C-alpha cells in the first residue's frame, strides 16, 4: 500500500466521523513520510492506522497497514520492530479466522524475540500463540456432515496449553529479574490463569475452576475489574453446571452488584454497553438475576441487541420482579413499544392476573 494506494470512499464510509477525520490526517502524514523516505515514521504511522482500523472492527484494512508496517520494518532492518509487526499481522489473521497464517507470523515473532533474548516479548509471544490456538479450537464447531476429529481438537488444545504454561513460566522469570512491575506481573498471570481456565472449561471442569479462582484472586489483588468480572461469570456458570447453587449465587451476586451499579449511572453510554457485551457475554448467562440486570442496562442505553432476548426472557419468567420492570422499560422505548405490547398480549395468559392487570395499566400510560 504505497503513497498512491489511497483509501477508497467505501473504506472511509465504514468509520465514524471522528475516526474518519483522524485516519485522513494520519494518511497525509504517512504520504509525507514516504515522500521523504523516513521509514521509521512510516512504520509508526502504519501501525497507528492499523490499530485504528482494528479498534473499529475493520480487520482487513488493519491487516493492510500492519502488513505495510512489517514490510517497512524489514527494509529498515530493526529486529524488534519486525517482531512486533509479525505479532500484529498475526493477530489480524486470527481475527479473520485464518489461523495458519496467524500462527506462522506469531511463531516468527517468537523466534525473533528468542534471538534477541527479549524475555518480555517472548512471554507475550507465547501468550499470543496460546490465545490463537484457543480461538482456533473454539472455532471448530462440530458439524454433522464433517466433524473435526477429536485427536485434532486435542492437539490444538494441547498446543494452546503449552504456550500458556510457557508464558506463565516466563512471567515468573520476569518477576525474579525485575523486568516488569508487580502490577504488570499480576495482570499477566491473572489473564493467563483466566485463559487456561477458559481453555479447559469443556474438557476438565475441575482444572478449569482452579485456574479461574487463581485469576479471580489475582485480579482482585490488582483491582482489575475486567478480569474479575470475566472470572466471576465463568465461575458462576461452572457452579451452576455442577448444581452447586449456593456457590453460584455467591459468585453471581458479585456480578449482579456490578451490573446494578452500572445501571445506576446516568452517563453510561451505548459504546460502553457494547464493549461490556463483547467482553463479558452477560447474555449467555443462565442466571436469571444476571440476565435481568443485563437486559435492563441494555434497554436503558438503547442497545438493540438485547431486545429479542429480553422479550423471550419475559415470556419464560412469570415472576413480577422480572417481568414488570422489563416490560415497562421496553414500553418506554418507542422503537420497540408496539412489538413489546404485542408480545405481552400474546402471552397474557401466562402471567398471574394481578401482574397482567398491572402491566395493562402500564401500557395504557405509555400509549398516551
């Protein structure tokens, strides 16, 4: 992608206005750096553009710029820049589901990191490879006509596990040699323990839970709310799967408290809720309290993705504590008011008479 290989109007139309403006600015700077032969600046700008497109969910465009960054770094002869560029190209291939290409670049990232004796980059390379193999494993959905052989799945799982364990061992070395801060070490280990817990969720529940508990403990110590909530959601589901209701409730209460707190904020944005959904997948929970709190938060911020699930939920739950607040929230959303009332009318017989009568009165208010 050279100076004359411009972004098309179609490419730019996929970005929001602020991002589009910034992309145009960076592209002009990139063209200027190219005309001056400033490869270091070109590499930096290509990386920035790649990151911007990746954060906008446009992996193909991100891949174009990260690939250009790799080519420039190779011409510039800077091994660490080359290694990092391989990682980023590999991450984009992984996002696109092209796992062999991803692994090839990430293995090269690991090789260069080892040649440089850079323990920080080696740790990250193993963690990245583990995550790529895990993503590949999760993408292998069994198909009736062409199932993936169990032996192949086990091999992918083993490779993911080996890289995660290698990353954990290197984390201990980073701590002993004081190559990273204690906060960074805790973040690394918590994320790795979480990832290993997720890796073995389907195959060894006891091992999975042990790693998830480690992740939770470390995240609490490090005050990392993202990993805490991810671990809590998984631990809740694991406890429910083993019918340990008491333990599931203890974990769920912490998740629910966080959701209720978010719901109390007046300035919570749709973008934040979309990020929460992408990160925590609250809608996949089997816990009614978590689902209820999640749907209310989604409706409050006008997150369309929760509407169908919320309507399904209120036709399966007869308890007024769930049904009335959700129906009222949905009825206040003009876009979905008619659909909400139709769902209620079709399922009115399902609810207790008192509940049904109160909802009918609510709907009369919102109609007026």
